């Protein structure tokens, strides 16, 4: 008799994310098991409780997001403005996926009031901010950007990228016209660049 196929933890977590995002924390492990195509007992062999499964499913990847890594590994000779636009577009796509997970995690916060994944020593948002700050600081040091506070620039860039994904959900719900994604990214990068352009004369 052939052995049943082995299912990886990430396959279970992917099914759990889908189910929890559709039905909230009230979703059952039986529903997750059906979505994953496994016996419910297989879930409890890896995740002792439904809460443990939920926490693991809602936990963002510990790896640095590809769109942030792109800043540090951009194509040789790529213009800085083009880099900021391409990275911003990738960042919007990332937040389309991660924003629902963030919202679900906040709605089921720990005793501290924060989602548990944000109570660790170096949570993902702070690591992303540090990486963005590092990029802008390096560009300023190389005189490819005018000297500004790199963390403020990093926060502004990150906020603008995340903002599009948030308003995309909100405006579609209210049937409002949404600025096209690339037009939005090019617009906020142009605005940001007005304060970073190293060739622009200061007053």
C-alpha cells in the first residue's frame, strides 16, 4: 500500500491563512484540514491548538521582503529614480498580500495589545525600516541623494507604499475611483525626489 503524500507545514499554513482571512478566528481546524486536503489530526500533530495554528499562519515571513532586498541588489547602472519606482510598485504588491494578515493579527492581539509577532526583540516592521534607512543613508553618502534624515525619508517612503494598499481596499468598498498603481508610485517618488535631488539648488 503506498504511503500517503507528505504535506509540508507551509502548505497547512497557506490553507489556514486562506480560511482565517475568509472566516476570521471563528474558523475551525476541520475547515483548514479540508482546504489543505488532510486529516484534522495532522494539524494537531504540528500545531497543538487552533490558536497556535492561527499565530503561525498570521506570522509574516522572517525573511526580508523581496521588494526591500531589491534596493540593495538593483540592476547595475539603474537610475535611482527608476529604482525607487520599481521597488515601490513591488512594495504595493507585497502590502496587498500582507495587509489583511496584519489587520487579522491586530484584531486578535496579545495581552500587551500588540500582535504577538510584534512583541519579539526585532519585529519585521523595524527590520524593514532599518533596511530602508540603510539604503537611503548609503545613497546620501554616495551623493546620489541630497543629505536629509535617512530614517524620516525611509518612513515617508514606506508609509506611501503601504498607504496605496490600504486605500485600494477602502475605495473599492466605497466605489471610489482609485489612482492607477504605477501613476501613484511615480507621483509620490517624484514628490519625494523634490527634496532628495542632489542637483537641485538649496535656498
